[in-house]
C-alpha cells in the first residue's frame, strides 16, 4: 500500500470516528424535537390549545405529576362525556410538537371506544419541565403509570 493511500485511509478513519463522536454527543438534540412544529400548546392554532375548546373533550382536568428528583410533568385527564368509563388510555404523544396537536386523536378514541384519556407530555414537551433524553422519557413513563 502506498504512503498516500495509507494517509488517506488513516484520515478517513479519523474523520469517521470524529463524526461518530459528534453524533453521539448531540444525539438527543437530533432525536427529540419538542419545538417542531410548536413546543407549547398555548401557541397552537385555535381548537388545539386546550380540551376546553372542543365540546367532546370539555370534561377534563389538568394533571401535574411532581417529583423531587425530576422535572414536573403536565397534561390532562379527559373523561368520556357520558360517564366516567372504567377504561382509560394512557397517551404519550409521539416525538415533535405537543399534546394539544393530538386533540383529533383524543376525540376519535373517545367517540369510538368510550374511554377516558390520560395524556401527559413527557419532559421538555408542551408545558412539562426539563430536557428530553431516552432515560428521562423512560422514567416519565414509569412515573405516569404510578400516577394512574
């Protein structure tokens, strides 16, 4: 192998390792996108800010899950309008955006299945505190299930 080719391979390996290291360091910033398209539900278009804006979802209460060693999580418990169903779906919204943008899902679930919805925004999303990380979101899921 020529000296030129050896230098090229070494530089390529070095650049690849550097790139991988940078990607590892910033992976949470690339994976979790609370600000896309809108981070806070108060900035959503009408009918996507609060369950109060939709007749089917008006039977709700704000939920706060607090902990001394983690961020405070916020969301809503939305009950089926005719009665308090014995079934509740725990809904953690997908990445990007906020829980207000999922109002259409909530309406369809309540209409179709006659269920209650507990939706809590995990850390860094909507009005919940903190910064999203894989380990943090796993802990949020456990804390939400304890609350239920």
